[in-house]
C-alpha cells in the first residue's frame, strides 16, 4: 500500500520516519525507506534530519 506525505501533517510523517531511522542507527543498523512516491520522497529528502532534534 503506497502512502503519500501530501495532506495533513507531512512533517509529522517525516519526523516519524526520522525517529525510526535514528533508533536503528543507534544500534548500528542502516534504514532505507523504499516505496515512497516522488512528492513523498522529495518531502522526506527536504525535511529528514531536521525534525527529530527534540526526540
């Protein structure tokens, strides 16, 4: 099932992906997010790493 970041709260969705990536990175794992459509991938690329400072 494909999901788009378009719509309400796309930054919250990017932050959720960042939190997952950070959690696994702390354990020495690399996370690769696949299957995002172009607008979603662009949003993730633009905002990734900028939203989880408080987590």
